[in-house]
């Protein structure tokens, strides 16, 4: 795709750019120091991903957003009922505890809102499951990690309602362990599975003799901003779960209900769930129906889905089909030996030898039939005359 010319509006330029490699990289940070150029590329990728969201998200994603926002408000905000702000009856607790169940002794309106919140969350998870089939297994890992973090903050506040203030090692250990579990599931399981599946996808679906085409495919399938999104998601998730547990941790007699903490929980929770939606959606959007499932290489070996990368191809004479000294690497680059006497170097045709710095020829003389042909004609489908 050609770059948009000068004088074209930004909106028109964004509509034309459908690939990340077409998206212009800024120089805000590289002006300060050339080593900060990675930040320019990262922010460019983030801008591009938001462009993709605006362009490709539709009613389905809108419904999921409405569901989790409604789930937060219905399950968190007090709506003047007083069930949450007063602390409830701390002598009754549990959901399936029979007549003494705290859940069943809630005020009727609060119980209705709680059930509606549960329905919203179940509907959101079901839609997430059905909408992105190749990410189902990884979505489960992310939800399990969320459960661990929430349990860690609840357990820490059970020991000390003012956590993290006046907390010892015993209070921090629950949060640290739960976050370690989340890091393992999100980074070493989910991210690794997505990255390795992306690598196989590019090598298998975007193989091309021209290395520039392959390099562009790698740029288009970059996962830097997606990986950053996982890190930000974990941080915001901790803020949300801490603020929710901290707002109701004191006993009813000591509870000084803070609506600012509840608001922090709402905002951070909505942002975290939005990031979860992006984390699950983006690999599905990138790989689509070209992959049956997203797995690590080790998981593919166990299931028998081993991908054998392409091997280097040896050239063949287009006249007699005899093998020649030209080699085409897996990245599409052609290498031939140097013609100089007493030199064992090699290089790309048209460049200098890596040892003697003599020019590498762009034609090869076949040792079998003596034909002098271009190097490029020694690869591809060759039939003997």
C-alpha cells in the first residue's frame, strides 16, 4: 500500500493504512535520544491497535462492554439500599449455607441487584467464550489468575482490614503468591502460547522468497503493545481488587464506608475488564481462522501438531536440473560461494565476499552442462529439458 501523500487529512490517512508496517512511526522520543526509538514504535503500535478497535469492533463487543459495566454497577454500587455501606450482618455469611446463609438474608432489592450482576457476568463470560474460540483455553487461564488475585487481597484483608498499612510478611504473602500465580499463567502460559503460535503462523502462512516481504509480515504481526497490555492489566486488576476489599474489610461497627474507594474499584475494574477483552480479542483477530488453537510449542508436541520449519533449498540448474552451489535460506536470501581462488567465503549475489571482499557474481556456470544462468533461475519449479 502506498503511503498517503502530503496534504491528505489524518482521517483519510488512517483509513488507507490497514497494516502496521504502513503506519508512520513518530520521532517524539527518538529526538531526545536515539535509544528511545523503541518507545516511538511502541506508541505507534498502540495507536494502530486503537485504530483497529474503532474499525473492527461492532455490536458484539459493544454488548460485552455493556454487560461487564452493568455487572460492576449492579454488584458494587449501593444505590441507597444500605446493604453494602452498613456492612450487613457479619454473623451471617456464605452463599450455600442454608437458612443461615448471609446471601439469603440480604435485603430483597440488594439480592435482586446481586443476582442481576451475576447474570451479567455469566453472560459476558459466555459471549467471550463463544466469540473467540481459538483463545478459549488461554481465556480460562486468565480468569483463573483473576480469581487468585482476588482471593489474595480478600485473604490479606481478612488478617488486617487496613492492609497494606500495619501489615507484616504474613499479610503480604497472600498478595505476592497470588500475583506470582497470575504472572506464571499470563506470561509463561498465555503470552508464550500466543507468541509461539504467531511465530509459526508467520513462518508458515507468510513465507516468501523476498526477505523484505517476510520482514514486513513480522512487523505486521508485532505483539509488543499486546504484551504491554497484559502487564497494565495485571496492575489495574490489583488496584481494583484491593480497593473493593479495602472498602468493606472493617467490621460494621468500624466501617467508615468510602465511596471514593468504590469509585476507584469501578473505574479500575472497568478498565481491567476492557483490557481483558482486548487481550483475548487481538490474537483471534490477528490469526483468525488460519489457526485451530493457540498453544505453546511444547503443547503442540504433546498433541502431535509439530510444525517443521522450512529448510534451506539447494539450487538446481534450469537447463539440466543438476544441483548447483547456490543455497536459498529460509528467509528467502540466496547465498553462493565466492569464485576467487583459495577463498572459502560466500555471500549474496551482487555484494562483496565476507572474507576476500571480492564481488559475488549474479550468475552461475553449471558444472554439468556448462550453461551460464542467473542465480534466481536456480530456484522454484525446475524441469529438465
